[in-house]
């Protein structure tokens, strides 16, 4: 017989015992879906200290005598986030194994969605723009990890529940992995690079004193995340690659940063629409992988949509799909 459960919001002055109980629940449940185990410090850093953390949108199912946390749910909002004016982001719902049923999922999901409605949001999203970045372990590797889950693991009970309760899968993201130790640039890419050079293109390290039109290129790509990231890299002299045409930035790849885990941090690759069709995307990406290997990076991981043309580039470089995530949305009816 289960003890009676009470729904509660996270308290801003929550005791350390609450944090440890939430971490214990995470490590009993979330790790089964491939997420990385947490400590009190990493839980606090990734969730509680996140600038978008909202105690009123973080819910617990607690036994009446406060002896254990049996359920946890977290959502975030922010007007400055992509879609933030109308959307709230569902980060996770966790249930202990002995209460992991639709009734308890519904209690927590209803609470998160009602908080979204109270804040004027009209839709709920499980999407890679969520600012709470949950790391997950890459299967069949020696503990290699990716730094962000771009949605809900498709093989999870939570994904099944959401799809049966008003959410639709808008796309599916492939989590991909490459061991860099055997990597080399194939001959056909080197030949493609020669052909691009004959047309005046060179792939090289970005240098603000030599390369122009970075701002214009980023604007033409219409990706706010890339624009923010590459602008920061340029300002802080964080290395990344550009495809330059007579000094004009025509494409980018990077940044080239080795994380403490041994992973190559990857924001993306992009080519100005006016410079497409010359193989620059492939050249940039292979040169990026080579640059990562050159600084002692052990592996790369990334996620991309199943219909993204760049998928072919990643596969040619040797990447394989190791996990899939659903990008989900629900239109919130007025309560």
C-alpha cells in the first residue's frame, strides 16, 4: 500500500535534504532513460541555479510524512527565449518506479501546464531551445556524454505518455557520435577543397582583423542561437573556422573548444545562402573534425533533425546515430 502523496511546489529556501532527495529520485529514474547521474552540486548548477529556474513551475510528489520524494516535474519560461512569448518548456517529469503510471504523470503534467497558462502561455514545448541543458550518456562508449537533451527520449515512458495526452511529435532529433581517434579527411573532400580554393574560397581560423561581414553572414543564416554564439566567440577570441572569400566570411564551423569531458563542443556549421553549392559545408565540417583531433579532443557528439541536409555530411564523416529524441508540442486550452 502506497503512502498518501501530496503535490507541492519547490520552495526557494528548500533544505539540503530536499535537494538530496530530488537527486536520489533522479538517479533512480532519469538514468534509466540515459541521462547522466547527478550529484547535489550538479543538480543545483544545472537546475536550481539556472537563471530561468522557477520554483512555482517545479513540482514534487511527496509522501505525507515527508519521508521521500516520489515525483518531480520542472518547466521553464522566459520571454527572451525562442517562442518564449507564447510557449513554456517542459524539462522533465520523473516518477519513482512504484508510482510510474498515467495518473501520477497527469498530476505533475497538469500542474506544469497550469503554471504555463497562469503566465499567459498558449503552448507547451519539449524542444532543444530549453535553457535547462540535461546531459545524457552516449551508449556503448566509456562514459562519453552529450551536454544537452534536445527533446524527450523516444523510447521513454514519458514520451509515450505525452503523445497519448495531447502532445504531437513535430520532429525527431538524432543524437550522433564520432570517435575521433581514427578520423582523417578523405581524398574527395581534399579535392573539393582544392576546387573551392580555385574559386577564391579558403577555410581558415577566423581573424577579426582580416575577415569581414561576419555579422551579415550570421544574419543571413537566420539562426539566433548561432548569431549569439559566434558573436560571443568573435568578441572573446574563442577559435572557430570560416570559409572566407577574399576576406569575406561566407561560412563558419565551430567553435573549436575541447570540453573537460573530452568532447568537442559544437555549435554548428552554416554557409551564406549566396555561397551555397560549392561544397563549403562539407569542407568546413571535415576541417572542424580535424581541428578537434588536433587539440586532443577524444570524440564529438551532436544532434540533428532526420530531414536536415547536413545529416549526410555527418554520416560521411563517420558519425552514427546513438539515440533519438522527440520534439513535442501541445496547444494549451484555456482552463
